[in-house]
């Protein structure tokens, strides 16, 4: 199976480029999305996340492929390519068991950015400032104060259990971003969705004395007439397009329900 892709790489750069658009692309690793002209299951053009490393005018790329019924979860499409000014050409492939495909990409670098802001406010509430007594409750204001959320620490760290804690917010952000990406893809493909609910769960673990969330499982339950195979592919695309999933090292797994 062949996938031919003509792409625009929207670079979320590890090394920033401040030169004008006509300048040579600097050696660095870039993360962004590529616009795919052809996929095995649709004639629509779709975006997928990709990471490209440029060194000495040559390029190599990787793209995580998450499909069901493969022996290895999260196997990687890989390939190489060349850079000519702002233009990029890539070719590679993916194989897992008996399933495989080849891919070709071409396009140009486009720099896109957004400034996101959340204002946090905390006060001592008149309580003594000791570890046992200081309040964990605080507020986060979004959209220039138009929305204010009360948050706290987890109960294990003397927080108030009725409020979301940062760990909850991370799981919620991954779930929300995946859902919005999924719905956008369905809308563009004119596939109707009646409802979407996700009972997502994250796992806080101790790794050598460092606490972190290595994995999050999304468990979306969707009411729709879309067939199972197409739903699987759209979930794959939604994960690849999710800004939050592309921003964290936490592994995100999708386990559709019923």
C-alpha cells in the first residue's frame, strides 16, 4: 500500500528560527504536522504529526503509527529526505507484522505559533504558613479572566478533593484535545457524531524517586453510524493531530468503548 503526501510542515521548533522565510532552514529538530493528500481509507486530505531532524541539508523523520491488531504498540514510520531552501522532500515506510506501507512527502516549512495564557492566583487565606496548614486551593483564570477555575492539590498532598488538581487537568486536557480533534475530522469528512463521552484515566507512578504520569488511557464511547474500521482510523488521526499529546512525553493510548 502506498501513501503519497504533499505536505506543509508547521514547525513547533526545538531550536527557533528567526530568519526570514527565504532563509536556509537551520540544523535542528522540528515537530509539526504534514498535510496528507492520500490515505488508504479516505480521499480527503488529512494532517498528521511528524518529527523531522535536519543536519547538513539532509533530513530524517519519524512518525508514530498507532493502529490496532499490530504486534507492537506505537510502532514508528521512519524515513529520510533532503532540504532545498524552505522545501522538504521525504520518503520512508512502516512495517508491523504483515502490515506495511510506503510513504512520500513533499512541502515547505511554515512557522505557526500561538500565545497561551493562564493566570494563577493564591493567597494564604489568613492561615499560618506551614506545610501542614497552608491552603492548596487557588484559582486559574483563562481568556483574560472571562473564565475562572478553582483548583487544588491532590488529597495526598493536603489538597481539597472537590477541586481538580494538576494531574486531573493533564488527563482532562489530553482527553479534550483528542475529542475536539476527532470531532473536527468527522465534521470535515461529513460523518455525523451524536455524542462522545470519555472516561479517561491517568497513572501517576514513581520512577526512581521521580513522580510522573507515564501513560494516559482514553476510553471514548461514541454514538454514531460510523463503522468500526473508520472510527479506528479517525482515532489514529485525532491522536496525531492533538496539540497536547504532541507536547508531552506521556504515552497516550486509545481504547474505544462499546
